[in-house]
């Protein structure tokens, strides 16, 4: 098998048929053998039934992993990565934001010897708020980690099989697949891709889910936030010591000071809130360690369709 396309699906009933017909046309045109693995991530609309119809329509091309609940986009992708048979693996969103016609472009770069090819969106069609927040996290990631990519949020990507196998072997919980692939790749590259507004429905990422995802990225790839805290702690303790010495002498030479009560509060509130952020930050790392130690299954499958050996 040449190419495996992996598509996570969470309540995308309005998009699937169009996606499937465009995907089939684009993949057939490439002249390579291919499969698509859809992962139904606990949809509670008709997505599951529609995906089963696709399996019946083109059994030689379509496979389905049907989850028992909603385990998240990246976990859904991992479950498919564990079962791909292609030499090249492509990921893609189900909402038609990533045009399937662009897959050929990614495969071309893979053929030229790259092992992880990411798409970056020429003209991103999302809300201004999303785009702005994305710029900030891309900037933070660029400064804090040694992952260099233009557009970490674009999920239209292609990987050589050895990269996908390496991702499967890391037994991490909260993983950010594009970044992980980048760290395993010997020759990563990026190509410009088109991006469309979501065809039907709304983004499945609430603000909370987005924040969680970006914490996964930062905590998974750098300890810089913790180190910044240590440095900040050092600097404030030096500053506080200087203040203690100053006030000590002041008290002896000028007498006790009673003013400045609210200045003191302001400083104190600031430092206490910084300390709370620090505790939260440590919690982000510790919580992830906890999840790995618990070693619960990452996902639970209700049924698979189209795999040999029941997809085990
Ligand atoms: N998705 C998923 N599980 C989730 C959330 C999203 O499988 O818990 C899928 C979703 O169906 C889509 C892709 O992941 O195929 C990207 O989601 P979405 O388009 O909502 O994200 P956005 O484009 O807003 O970043
Ligand atoms: Mg989308």
C-alpha cells in the first residue's frame, strides 16, 4: 500500500459525503494504491452511519475505527497510526478546511526525500481571534522549543511510515503529533497549502480545549516555563533582600515607616499571583506524569470495519 490517509471525525455529518467524494477523486487521480482510515471519535450525530456506508461503498479503500467515546483529535489519529498499512501517511481534517486536492503536493515533497512534510496555510480561514491566538502560541513555541515550523496548527501533513511508527512507540498521553513528528524527522519540510472556511458546523475546539492542546505542546517539548519561574524566583529574592536591608537601615536612621501600605499590597498581590501561576504550571507537568503512570488505555474502540484481524 502506498498511501494511508487518516481522518479524525467528531460530529461532521454535514461534511462527510462531500469530503469523501473529493478525497476519492483526488486520491484516484494520483495513481497510487491508497486507503483512508476514518476514526469516529464518539460522534453523536449520523457520522458513524455515514462512515459505515463509505466502508460498504469502497471496501478496498475505506477502513473505520469507531471509538466508544470522545478521546480527542490527536488520540484518534494515534489509533489510526497504529493500524496504517501505507508507506506514506497523510493526516487531514474532516471539515474540508484542508482541501484533499492538496495531498499530491505533500506526497511530491516526500518523494523528493523528505520524511515529514507539513502544510502551512497560505490564507487561513478562521475567526480573527483564533488567528491572533495562534500567532501568539506559534511565537511562544518558537522561542521556547527547538521546533521550527511555520504553522503548527495545520493538520494537513504527510509522514513517512518510520516517523509514524516512532510516534506510535512513544507511549505519551498528551501528544501533539506535528511537533513529535518534527523531532523524529531527519528531513522535515513545509509546503504552502490552501485553507478553506469550515464547510458545515462549528469548530470542535472550545477555548478550553485549545488551551489544553497548547499546554500539551509546551509541556511536551520544553522545560523553559519551569526554568523561567526559577529565574524569576531568584531575581525577586535578590530584590526582596535589598529591600529588607534598605528598610532595616531606614528604620535605624529615619525611624519606622507606616506609609506605603497599599504599595505593599500591590507588590504582595502580584507575587502571590505569580506564585499561583507557578503552582499551576508545575501541576501541568505533574498531571501529565500522573496520567502516564496510571497507564489507562488511551482510547476504547467500539468496533472496527475493514481491518484484517479485527483491527487488533
Ligand atoms: N476532532 C476530533 N475529536 C475532537 C475534536 C475534533 O476527532 O474531539 C476532529 C474534527 O472532526 C475535525 C478535526 O478533528 O476533523 C479538526 O477539528 P476542528 O475542525 O473542529 O478544529 P479547528 O479546525 O477549529 O482547529
Ligand atoms: Mg476545522
